[in-house]
C-alpha cells in the first residue's frame, strides 16, 4: 500500500464547448433566425441552447404545449410578447420567461425593432424540431402553422387548441 492520496479526479479533461460570436449552427425560418449554441452533444442531451432573432412584426409558432421539456427564454434586446394560455406578457430586455411542461405558450415580436432571445431546452429534445423545419423549407415546403404543428408532434409537443 502506498502513502499517496487517492484522487477522484478524472484522468482526462471533459470536453468543453466554446461557441464564439458568429459560430454555431444557424437556421433561418422565414423572418426568424435561430443560432444553435448547444445542441445537447456537450451536455449529455440534458440542455440545448439557442439564440433567436425575431424580425419586427414576426409571429411565433402556434400556441403549443411540450410534454417532456422545459423551455426558457431570456430577452436580450427588444420586446417579445409571450402568450401563455389567455394571458399575455410583454417581456422587455432583461426578462426571463420559463415555460414548464404542459403550459400552453407562444411568442411574437409586435414591435418595429428586432428582438433577440436566448432560449433553453431542458432536455435538448426540441433542438431537432428547428432542424426539421429548416429541412422542410429547404425542400420547398411552405412553413405553415399546420406544417409546424405536424413537425412539433415528433417531439412530444401538441397544439394548444383550447387557446387558439
């Protein structure tokens, strides 16, 4: 037996992700741009993160509910209108909106200025939804509310028709 203390430290450094300005995967969906900063591959799929830029007067997706993930939105600039069921919230820069599983929600930029949000998906399940929408647009399909709803259904998400 040796006198050296045992170490619980890993023998190799864990992978660290650094995404600089302009890096990441960019997805353009009409007047909305999403830059995926973390797709879950570094976090063991526990967390996905995206930066969303909404052009002025941009509607978001149809109001919907996620069954398996929380979604967070931190407004970096501009003002984003969140609709949660029948309530609306105008979230200015510096506002955090957390949506738990099951809560009906959508968002839009009603202003004359772009709005920027940092979005989190816990777990990362919903990141692929945006990639699927991008593939749909690239194949020539129109980005309609019905197409969004159909794509959402692949990711434990359903329309909140009781608030449409």
